[in-house]
């Protein structure tokens, strides 16, 4: 009898021990399941579709179709999954987009504002150049734009010098319509004025030298001025096809 009673007590102890850890485990699993369910529900609600594209800025260089095509692999999407930074980068990859601002709304709209590139020069007679000197990979002819020429790797330098030379020309009532950068130096072409050659490494020095003698010469009578000499400069007059050496 004593041995049987002892065996029964041992079995009851084991059952009690199992019950002690099974119950908390069950509660934990239930709580975890509830948390997962709530999380999935919140994500489903939060990840509502963003499918309406709204352009906040007018566009002239880029069409809405080009915009939609460029971001088609990112948009439409859910609110949570839609990465506006990626959309912004994709839009700024468009050749004629300088910058983009992108925002998503709970109402399901993707708000896009674009700043387009402003072509300011014709580059090598076949492409356009932005004010920063970026070559725009589009084949568009723009009448009235100044003509800039040079190697693509120097496009920014050419634009910087064009803006610099253009300010100088405006002070002297000259309209700069063309600028070329070659191994021989800078060639400035004016609408109704002389062609001016400047040394590639000392362009500003040449302009200062020329400016010091402008009151002594009549620009309207000059065909070209070559400032690439160490001492003085050469002048070709419109009236005859000769070059006269002048001391600056």
C-alpha cells in the first residue's frame, strides 16, 4: 500500500510540473499571435495604395508620360512600401530634370514637383548645355542660343568661362554669341564685333590687357584681335586683310 501511494504521488507531481510551464507557454503563444495579427492589420491599413500622380509644377521640357515611364518600376505602390527617395532619384535621371521633390499622402497621392533644366547654350551644334555646364543628351536645336564648342570633358569649364567672358562683353556693349575652347586657346565670337582670341591659360590677363587700350581703338573697324602674344597683341582690320602688331 505504501509503495502504491508513493507511485501515485510521484505521477501527480509530474503532471503539476508540466501544467506549470504549459500554461504560461500557451498564454505567451496567444499573446504573440494577437500581436502578429494586430501588426499585420496595421500594416495592411497603413500600406494603403498610392496610385494617383499629381504634378505640382508645370513642365515644358518633360512630358507626363516620360515621368510615369521613368518611375513605373516604383509606382504605384503601397504607402509603406513606396520609397519617395528612390522615386526622386529616378526622376532626376531624366535628362531635362534638374531636381525633383516627391511626397506621398495618406489620401493615395504622389505629389511631384520638378525643376527643369534650362538650356542656355547650343553645345557643339548638336546638343544643349545647362547653366552648370552639364551636357544635356538631347538633340534639339534652339535658335538664338549662344554656340559653345569644346570637348565634353571641359563642358563645365567652357560654361564657366562663357559666363565670365559674357559679363566682360556686356560692359563693352558686345554680344557674345559663340565661344570655342581648343588647344590654341579661347575664341570669342561677337554678333557685331571683332573675333577675340585669348590664351587658354591666361585668358583674364589678356582681357585686362585689351581693356587697357580699348579707348584707343575702334572695335567696329576690327575683324579680329589675337591676345595670345606674350608682348602686345595682333589686330586684323576689316578694311584690309593684314595684321598689325600693336603694343598693349
